[in-house]
C-alpha cells in the first residue's frame, strides 16, 4: 500500500512541477528521459523534449494541442515536440493521433513542429498533423511513417539526411507537401497522395537520386508538382508516379526544373503512370 | 524480502506509468523557444511603396528558390534601417549608390565619375570599411521623399551572411540582369499593389518572368 501511495504522490508531483514551472521566472523544460506514454488530451506550451535516453509512446485517439506562443516574434509559433530518443505514435485508422494547434482559429505555423533530430528511432502510424510550421521534420534519424495526414502546415513532411519510409500518407494544403534534402541518405516514398499544396515536392539541395519515390499521386498542386531548389543541379528520378494527367506536355509544365531554369536538374518522370492509382488515403 | 522489494518496485513503476497514461490532460510547461526553423534571413526595409515592393520581390525569390525563411523587418525611415544595418541586425537590404556615397563622405570624389565607376567605388568602400557586399544594381533608382534620385538601387548583404548563403548573389542578381527591374516596371507593380495584395503582385510578377 505504501508503494501505491508513493506512486500516486510521484505523479502528483509531476503535475505540480509542470503547472508551477509554467509561471516561474526560470521555466523548466519538459524533459522526457524515461519511458512515458501520452493518452487523452495533452497540451504542450513551449518545448517538450524526448531526450536521447527517453521514449515517448502516444496512444491511439490521443490529441496533442500545441499552445500558440511566439517568443522570438518571427511569426512562427514556438511550441514543439523535439525528439532525440524514441518516438512511437500508435494511432489506428479509426482512432488517429491528432497533433494540432490549441488556437480557437488555427492557422499554419501556430506551432513549430515535431522535430526528430539525431533521434534513436521514430515510428508513426495513423497520425494527423496540422497548423504547424513543419508538420514533421526528421533529420539524421531512421523513421517510418505510415498513414500520416499532414495538412495546413508550411512544410507537410520535411526530411534531410534521413533514410525515412513514408508510405500511404496524405500531404495536403501545405505550402510544400514534401520538402527534402537527401545529403547521402536515400528515402522510400511510396503510395502517398500529395495534393492541393502550393508545391507537391520541393527538392531543395543535394538530392542525388538515392531515394525511391514511386506510385505516388501528385495532383492539384497549385504552383508546381515538383520544384527544384536554386542549387539542386542533379536530375531527380521520379518515374512511376501519377502527375494529375496523362498528357506529357502538361506533366512537364508542372515541374520547375532544368527545363524552365537552365542549370537546375530535371525531373526524370518517365515512364509515368497513365491512370490515376487507387491509394490508401483519400483527401 | 528481495523478492518483495522487487515486486514492490515493479508495482510502483507500473502504477506511475498507468497513472500517467490515464491522465486526461497533461500540460507540458512553458519554456522560451529559440530553436530555429532552419536558416532564416532578416531583410531590412523602409516602408515606402517602392522599397516595400522591392523587399517583397527579394524575400519571395529567396524563399521560393532556396526554402530559406526570410523575415522582412520594416523601419520607419532610412536612419532606423541604417542603424540596424550598422549593428548587424539585418542580413540584407536595398541601398542606393549616390546616397551611400554621400553617407560615406565621398560624394565630392565621385562627382566626376560615371555610373559604373561610382558603383565600383561604393562597392569597394563598403567591402573594405563595413564588411558589406553590394550586388549588381537591380535596374531602378531610389528616390527620396521629394522625388530626387538617390542613385541606382542594389541589394547589400553582410559578408558573414554570404558565407552562409553563397547562392544569394547568383540568385538575387537575376533581378537586374535577367529581369531588369527598371523604374517603370517597379512603379507599375507598386500601382497594382494599391488594388491587390502586394505579396500577390510580387509573386505573380516573379512567376510571369519565370524566376519562380
């Protein structure tokens, strides 16, 4: 009985420290060092960090709300989830995990991002991420993302130097659906719907064709389906995708690449899918 | 006894875990955040219609072509902007050749020089004395409140910034070389911005000339 009592006290202490820290002069970061599970309603005001030795598991049906705060006045919200250890998001198709803004009238960049940087591992299933600067950013970390819906962000899904798997996901109504820099690490991007963004895919720099990106659906992206960054001079293999049309000229016109700007790499889009595939996620 | 302690410890840990997971609301404490969103540039500008439009063109071009976030900081007047430049608080801004030479106390020396020589002079002075690099002129001339010319406009960038963003000159000099932004063109954009959103006008123009 003493053990049980101590356990309850410990939890209360955790809550007590959280609430007091929020209003203190020297705020304390929320640091997850051990094995922690989130479920129900979770509010993040500031930075929640999963340290190298930490492991955060978020159960199906959980809603994580990021409070709107802009400490540096740059117009981008500063609440975030930062992962250096392990992240497990265990949503299901019927009960996804929702990461969203706590604002009454949410808008893109209300909060910063889920940032997985030099993390140990990340596995995300059936999650919705919205109204962030970047829905998900992953760097220098292996990660698997399936059934992700990233919408109303500046960057829907952003990765660099990360051998990630992104499958069966929906990237929609972002500035950039997918933004990436390979920098020597190949990713697997398959079976995704990338639609109604300004740019479907933004290859910023140092993408050398190491990634496999096929059987994706790129359509209705208002500016371009693919945009090459100013210093992306290497061609990008992107065959076996659907580009919203089966007309060759229209497909090419949906790329901002070396065909439009001399010096940039070209999108190697042939052979391409002639019919719109049926994929797991639908807008 | 050892077994009992172990069982108790396991039970305690399990209780903590369960207690956390059944919580309805967990509030993670506030903490000031200064984590970056990737690389960010500060572009300084005064708030006149022409300067505003030029700044929007530059910031959109940088952001669209490199993915770098550009924050445009507006100043009430040129004095405020130049003070911030002097303190290293902005990465780049638009300056004007003749006006800059006057500020450097070299207007007398440069009176006999042609336009190209004056540009070379101001470029050298800023590089040597201020660690600021002038890019090639954009095509239009600045004007003061009375409409008098301040000389050709050009982007000026901190030397340190160029080390971090080596692609900037090649990119920004497309305005002025590939797509001259002369006075008429800029005035037309400013006029259009009176009835449309300025950012929209700037973006449409850059798209029209195939820079984005």
